């Protein structure tokens, strides 16, 4: 790509035509060549090559991470469905039921969403995962019907009932010859399957990554395979279909999936463990992972997500996999970390528990409106990890996310086996803003503990949400630091930070009844021209 300027589009006129690095050290580099015909999608070739560059490989990969999406953005057939402007929310059959699904299983869950009031919190997709398929396609139409024993009436009546409840139905397949449950996949039948699902009224597709016939190992191979379904979904005649890629982080989807999917998995499959090591999830570094595996713990997946926040934005999200809240394996504190951090990093919130047998503890977690508001905040900026202490130094982490209206959320996580007492430095929290010229660390901030006073023995839909004012941390407003933060073992402290001065102004405004907090006489004075008030002096109000 750097050997010559091969781009015919003016979008690439400013790209360098020569390498700016000197020959020095052997590095393996991801190369992308793009041949453009403005009347067709680009032909994109990815390959690994050995280069001698003085620049470290991380910098090289960062450069290509910028160029590859640029190359795809203007010319590839983007999904353009207008969906998932905030991370999708719903429920999926797999974590609890795996292949043991039926019409009754799915409709019972859909009715539970309504009965529990979960739809009011944003959970509106009901996704049928693997094992719904018949043993063969129709010999004439090639359409894949549903398993007649599990679904004697087919899938459309189920979709119709889900829609009648005010919800949306989702379906599953694999970008391979078979699904992970050894059923018929969609590879080579993308347009047939997409239109069949559209005809049935589905509005969500989870596309897995099993049995891909060797079409993986480079970003180009995976991109082409998953883009085939993206283009097929674009051609359907029904409602737009949210496209959830489940390719386990294989071939770095955060570099190329943003234009063709609404979300993409970043790791092997989750299972309900907080930090248990499991050889079936062998990778420790997401950038060099060649065997994603499964049985990945909550903390390992969170580690994988730490560097990927910059890759996600409204309509295109990193997917940390389905939620395990309410399933065996996670205690209360671990479940709070799991749910809170999936919200912080803007992962889809797809429930995986049995909705018909929930405890009040599970209800209190998945119905915490204040945490869900972080996930669904329209600013659409995922959290970043500010620091991670080693096990020797306490095994704690600090995360931050910027929210709408100048507010922030901060999460202190304790991965260790004992409680930890921390002081959260506002300099750490607002260092990026400091570099941009804002001294937010020296401002006054009110802090709200978003799990404070939550009664996990009660259903918040019945007992009511804890009011934000009741979550306010005593001793504030805070300047410089948030001291004496005790984080339980395998636990989290999740705070929302709001500018104290703004809150004071809002209270004054409410007392005065004026939109700007001024009484009538003062407002009239403030609206006078500066020259009438202060002569030739400047006026700032």
C-alpha cells in the first residue's frame, strides 16, 4: 500500500506514497491493497508480509487499522439499516436452553419479558439461537425450514406472537456449511436465507462462525464471508434486520466489521465464571489470538475489551457475548461487575438466563435503570480502562466513560481475593481532558454510587428504583479525588459524576421558576446591551 499511491478516489489524496520508516528490524505487518472501480465494490487483498522497519509493529498495525476501514467505508456495501444506535438489548435461548428449545420455550420467555416489564427497560429482542433447523433444505426453493418436531407450525407464528407482544424476533445461523450445533449453515445461501427470515418477520440475525470451510485466517477472507450476508440483508424486502456477527474476534473484526454489521464478537464464548482459568479459552492477548476457544471468564473478556473502545460507535458495537447474570457460577458481586461493565463498554445487553424462574436478586440487577442508562446513553462512547494494577499491586482496575451533558461514569473493579480500599484520583479520571486544556480534575463533582441502597431481595419493578439523590455519596462535592472507596472481593464500585456547580444552578433555576435561574428583574438587567450597563467596558454574564 505504501509503495505507490494506488487510490483513484480523492478521499485518499493525502495518504503517504512512501514509507516514513527506515530499514532496521524485521516485523510482520498486515498489508491491505485496494483496487478501486468506482462502479463496483472494492477488491481488497489482505496479507501478512515481513518488513524491515524501525517503527514497532504496534504502530504499523495502528496505521493499517486506520486505513482499512477508510478503504471499506466509501465503497463497500455498507449495512445502512439505521439500527442499534445504542447497543441492542434482549434475550437469547442459548445460555440456558442450548438445543433444548421449542415453541413453548421461546414464547414463554417472550411473555416473561412483558410480564416482568423488561421491555420498559429496553429488552425488546427475543432471539432463537441454534438447533431450530430442519435436516435439509427445500429441494426446489433451497429455503431451510424449521425442525418439524420442535416447531410443528414453523417459525412465522412464533414471530407473529412475539410481534403482537410489542417485541422483535431474532434468528441464528452460521457463516459456514454447518452451525456450531451441527445443523445446516448459511454459507453459499445468504440471499435465500436472508429473504426467508425477512418473509417470516425476523428483525435480528446472529451469525456464528463454525465450519467456515477454511475461509478464515486473514481479514479479507472473514470480511468477504460475512459481507455476503450483510449484502443479502440489504436486499431483503421486509423490516431492517439487525446484524450481529458472532465470529469470536477472529481476524480482527473491529478493523473491518464496522461497515457491514451492527455488532461483532471480540472473543471466544463466555461462561459463568468470574476469573477461573480454563484451557479451552487459551488466548491471553487478543491481538495475537489464533484460537479463540470458549469457556472464557468475565474478567478475561473484559481484558480483551480494554483496548477496543475506540473501534465502536452508534450502530457498530463490540460484543462481549451474552449475559450470564441469573445463571449459576457468579455470585452477587461478580454479577454486578459483569452487568455494570457490559453496560460501560457498550456491549449488547442480551440476557441468557431463564426469565420464567428469576430471583429478585437477578431482577434487581438487570432492571437497574441507572446502569442501563449508561449503556443506552446517546453519546455512544464506550468506556476506556485508565489503569490496571498487577496482582502484586492489588489487582484492581479503573475505567471511565464520558456521558451526555458533561457527566461521567467511573468504575473501580477489584479482581483480587480480598476487599481493597482505593482513592480515585480525579487527575487519573480527567487526564485526557487536561491534555485538551480542561482542568476538570480541579472542579467540584458530586458522586452517585449506582448500586447503593439497591435491595436485592425485592423486584424494583414492584418496590421502585432507588432514586438518584438517595445514591449520592456523602462528603461531597469532591475535588481532586474520591477517597475511601472500598471495593469488595470480585466486586465493583460504579459511580456517576456530575458537575456540582451545574447541579447548584439547576436547583436555583427550579426555585426561581426561570429557565436560566434568574428572577424577572435580574433577567431584564442581564438582557440589556453591555453598553447600557457598563459603558464601553466588555460585559460577560
